[in-house]
């Protein structure tokens, strides 16, 4: 049992919702539109245990903060996408030139993160925890995805397998997820 | 993010989510979540508040280590 197997039953509900939500969205009434959103309910409750102490574990970070590197990566579209295009993942290295980071995300106030990146991309704090021996290590790349994806089909079919592949390639053993 | 958390677990990678909006993060049943009374966009802690930022991350790591079953929630202060 997995979430992918629950998609066929959910997709018609989503299609109905897109039609029902259109008039609300056209008037900018996102709250009303999402008030009738058919939440996806996956099958089963997956659970993986941490197999060793945190001080020996390699951690990976995922954020939905809308980050990209100016001049190197395509900026995110700041609004949710309703179509089936596979959502993009941007990679932010630990030693990124922070003056080149940009945020495109309509869902939160950027002032916090612009003042201190650690508000939703806590690279300094994780580095300190690594240096203090509280965690084994932090993966060299943070994975940035766009939040609020109403169409979960491309999320489940494309984005999550890609995230898993990237984490496995980085030998990530546990994931910290920080939404915005 | 809850679905990402579930997908990672399905692939054998334990995960933990910090949430400042429990009603939005809970319907999809994430395996582990830390609920914090913080702002959207400052989910780890406010600018310059190193102590709160560290507390959030330490509690996430603790929940990863200590949770015994899916649906684990730390809703402490």
C-alpha cells in the first residue's frame, strides 16, 4: 500500500474541485476555494525508524521557502500550479553565496528570511549542531520545493521519487522538513 | 510537505516536519510533526533568535529518534 495507489480514487475529486474553485480563484478568493479542497488521503501510515543515534546520522534538509540562486537557477513561480507539470526542485549548497539567494513565494512574508536565512533555511544552526557533535552531518545540498501544490499527482509520481533519489545519492539517512 | 514526509518514509528515509499550521499539515497524516507557535516564514524561529531556532531543530531531531509509531506529534510549549 502506498500513496501512489490512492491517486486514481482522488483524481476525479480533484478535477471536480478545479471546476468548482475556478469562480473563487477568479475573484481572488483563495480561502473559499481551499475551503472545499478535497484533501488527499494516502493509504497506510508509512514509518521508517532511525537506525542509529542522531550524532551518527547524516541529515538532509527540505524547505518550501521558494529559494533559487540568482543567475544560476530558474526562479520559482510564486503561485501554486494546478496543472500536471512535475514540480521543480532547486538545490542550494551549504556554501552558497547568500547574496545571490532570491525568494519567490506568495505564501509568506519574506522579511524574516531576508533578515536571517535561518528562519526557514537553517544552514548555520545545522552547521553548529554538526560542529558540536549533536548530529552526524548535514548533506551538502538543501532541496527546495514549492509549497502548496494542489495537484498532488505530479508531486507523488515525479517530485517525491526525485527527492528520494537525490537524498540516496547524498547518503542522507534522515530528513528535516521545513515548510514556509 | 506532509506527503513528501510520507513518501520519504515509504522509501525508508525517516523524516520529521515542523509545522506552524497543524490544521493544514495534519489531514495528510505525516509520520512525525513538531507543532510550533511561530510565524509562517519563520518556522524555525524568528530572525536572530538563535536559541529558538536551535530548540526547534533539536526537538525535530529528538522526535526522529524517539517516535515509536506513525502520527507522532510533539506539541510542547
